[in-house]
């Protein structure tokens, strides 16, 4: 405290000096709190309130591209191995794919045998299975009595015909007149040809017939087609 202020306290007396001293002391504390403090360069610096802490930055959200890359990618479905191409099923032989002829077999006493042959004349393989049909025809193109009976030997089997291959049905008939047929001449009119229907077909093909009459009213035993 300066000598001038001490002099004033002395003139105020003890009571006034106490009041003034208290006021000064309170003011000194206030002034001290607000005083400018010198900095290192000697300039006065007013203390400032501490800077507020920066607000915490929100957690950065990954970009859509990052999210998409972070997601597990589904493995592309493995295509099943392609099955090896299988050859198309061989279809049955149609009449338009075949040609026919009748080949003489070994004759017996009053018995006649022949092989009815069908040949694949197409450019693709086909199959024959089972029995066919046949109708004897005279020289005028008219049908003659024909009765084809199926025999079990040989029976049906699948016969695969490559182009140019053949299958045949075995035929058997008699040259001996049956009861009710003429005995002083041909037992039946002589066929000139026969219309042959392959198994499961409806269209006939024509073959030449050079084996004389078929007695027994055109009765013929015929096997299934075989190789």
C-alpha cells in the first residue's frame, strides 16, 4: 500500500481505516482477477476463458460403394456340366424308307418257303419290330384270297437297319390243294405281286411274286422280321 493511502487511513481513525482496508482488499482481489498479465514479450494479455473442447465428430459412415464392397459377394452359381449330347432315338422304318423283294427258299414236298426282304434305302438308320401285313394281287391289280398267320419262330425282336441293311420275314405255304379247291388245275389264281405293309405302318409297298398259286385259299404262315 502507498504512503499516501496509509496517511489517509491514519486520518480516518481505526474504524474508518478498517472499513477502507476491507474495501481495498476486496477491490484488490477483483482487480487481480481482471488484471492484464504480461506475456513473454512484455505486452499485456487478458486471460480468456478456455476454448470449449471440439464436439466429437460423428463416426464416419462408409460410403455406399464401401458398403457394397464390404458385403460378401455371392459366388456365381456354377453351371452344371452339360450332358454329353446323346444320339437321337432311332425311329422305326417307314414305308417310304424301304424297298422289298421276295427271295425263294428251299422247297419241300408240296411245301414252299420264301424270305420277304425289306431293305433300308434311306440315308438314316431305322428299326423294324414285329409282324407285317401282306396282300396277294393278280395281274389285273385285283386282290386275291390271302390269309397270313403269324408264327412264333422267330418271334418279334428289334432289328436296327443302317442305310443299305435288310431284314426279312420267313414265309411258308402249301402247293397242295385243300378241300374245296380245284384239283385239276391251279388251286388258286396265280399272283403277280404282293402288297407288303411293314410293321406299324399303313402304307404298302409292292413286291413281285413269282412262286405260283398259294393253296389253302391263300393261307401263308409268316414270322416276325428278323436280321
